[in-house]
C-alpha cells in the first residue's frame, strides 16, 4: 500500500496515511471531515548518498555498523 499525504480543510491539518490505491479517500482522523489527497514531496536527487555516508561514519565512530549491509560489515576475528 502506498503512503499518501492528505489535508483536511475543516481542521487544517496534514496527515500521512497508508491507503489502498483502489479505496476512496478516508475521513480525517481528527474531525471526521473529508480529506484532500496531496502531492507528496520527493527527496532531492543526489542527497541520499551524502546522508548515508554521514550515517555510516557516525555509526562507525560509535562502534556499531547498523547502517551497513551484512556483506559490508567488518569481519570479526
């Protein structure tokens, strides 16, 4: 199920919800009013590589490798 952004004009709040593509627009979880489907923001191209690099450097400096694939983790002796 895709994640969609919805806006409620009645209570002026924005929500993210997992909704089936075939289902109709859900009601607002706050006030029960009708929701408008919004365009989701996308990540800027090229930004994710830098974020991953910084997260991996921080993990390595803290002594854990949770941001690495098992094949990329150092072999324990």
